[in-house]
């Protein structure tokens, strides 16, 4: 009998023959990362989500006071992964958007832009609208939903999926590639392997940095102040965007609750003034909101906390690398002037999920080659165009130069008198223009 000391050990299996821990590793457990995990898992891929924050912290009311504008295309993505119905009771439809040029202490310009969701129909169809069932009438242009409601719906959904492991809290600190797979090193010394790593880890993306992907960025001399207000009069499902010299000031309709009528404020202000504004007493802070917006909603009061965020533009030089793809803020971050930040991320989700799922069904390697190149081609132009448009709008409207103010007011008035152009702009804002992924078309993956 051979002694243990002389017994030969079998050769270890080559790395490319060892099954990975999951098909897809997602670094980042925010709204974009979890939506992508749900889409992929529903199509049969195994997914591990590495989330740096505990679930209880993400579900806490004080974590993030922001609300998000959910365009119709994004609503379809959320419906497609089975979470829209969970958040719909807290989603306020947007029926009208009113855009105006304003100065504090001066009457609003008589030239403005008014989007009405009923204008999405051509005139002939609108004439047939009378006595039509409500379900057959035009959809809202979008919805305003508190980020808290979105996160809670997503976290409730992910807990029900058998093909998803949700590691929270856990921190991905390193990325390496091996034959046939990628490896994520975690802060606790352990590691995970997958066919591909998705960086959904925000603007500071450690995964993007680990991959050496360059970033174009600049900071705006502005910060965004967000809060929720209560008001005496109903908002009538109208979203307002006032362009003030310091930056856009948005009042966005929210669902009523025990506090009565509510709206979300997204207030862009010069960065050096923000500390003093944030230090105001609640009643003085509300008075500053009233001074900027006026009395159309009656008396205004602050509900809950307030938050301030520095504003910057970012864009990654590449969205993909070897066994890596960037989505959401890890790939791009824009000015909140059009409320499109989360919508861009959800469009990334729809495109990347489709390319990965299609490649998986064909038996292709989802971590290299054509699937990733297809995703980058699909999303890069759309993201670049919106980054450029929001940057230009912010620069054009965030000043009080008389000739520029006159030109932009005339521009708003002209667009307001051109229904076909208005419909095109509205469909762009709804995310319903271009080569749309299946989820945005309302079709299953």
C-alpha cells in the first residue's frame, strides 16, 4: 500500500475549466445595478450583486431625499422586470410641463413653453378622443417617484429571485482577468468569479478606475439642492421648470399623502451660496422657495430634510473592456436640468441586458467581443447627445445677459407654437425615439 507521503496528487483543474461563481457579477447595488440584475436573472443568467451598503441603510428614509423623473420608456423597463406595480401607487403622473424664463423679483416672461401630454397624439387622433375609455387615452409624459420608493420596490423584488445572490454589505476592491472569466476581489479578502463584471458603482466607480478607463469630467460652479415641500393648492400633475440666473429651478408633482399636497424641489444654485441657504431655518428656507416660484401653489412649507449635491459632468472614454461593462453613473453623469440621469441608466440596462441575453442564448461568450461592442455602439451616441444638450441648456439659461435672455425667450415661444416639433421633443424626453431595446418597446427579453 502506498504511504500518504508517496501518493501522487491529481493536477489542479485549469482555471478556464472551473465554473465561475456566476455568469454576471454586478458591482453596485443602486437602482441601475439591481434593475439590471433582475432583467438578467429573469432571462436565466445567474447574477451576484455586490452592494457596499446594508439593505437597511438603502431602505432608510433619510438616506437620499431625491425623487426621480421616470420617463415612459423607463417605466416599461421597470414593468418588464416586475417592479413597476410595486411602486406605482407612489408614482405621480406628469400631464403637463411648463418651462419659463424667470428672474427673482421680476414677472415671468410672457414667452414660455408648455408641453401637454394630450399633444402626443396627432390632431386627427385627438378629435376621436371624446368618450374614449381612460385606458386608451394618451399616456403621461412620465412620473415622479421618490428614490426611496424605487429602492424599496427593487430590493423587495431581488429578494424573490432564485438566480440572484445579493451580498450586502460587501465591497469590491479589485478586478483581474483570468482565462475565460473575471475575478472580483472583495474587501474581506474573499473573491468571486464571473463571465463578466458590470460596473454599476456610481460616479467614483472603483471598477472603472481598476480597469484604467479614462474619464472626461468638469465641475459646474453649481450645486443641486433637493427637498420635498407641502403646499395648499393642488399641483394638477404639472411639472414646472423655471430658468433663473443661478440655474434651473424645478417643482415636480408628487402623490399626496398625510401631509396633503406635495412636490419635489430640484433647485440649482451657485455653489458658494449653498452653505448659507442650507443653514436657513425651515421657515426661511421655504420662504426662499416661495420667492423663486411664486404663489401659484399657495403657502409652501418644508417637509422633512434637505440635501445638497455638487454638480458635475462625466463621461467615460470607453463603456466596455475585457470582461467589463459600465452602466449608469459609472459611464456618464449629467446635469439634472432635464431630469434624465436615471432614465439614461435604465436605457443602458435595457440595451446591455438584451445584448448579453441574446449572446447567452446563442452560446457565445458574454464577456468579450461582439456583445460588448454592440452595447457600446448602441448607447454611446444617445448618451453623448444628451450630455451635450443638458450642458448647453445649462450654460444658455444660467445667466442674466439681456440679449441672450431675449433670444432664448423667443426660442421658447417659437417652439411652443410648433406642435410637430413639440411632439418630437416630448417623445425624446419620454425615451421613445431611436433604436429601442425590447424592454423599452414593452416586449420581454
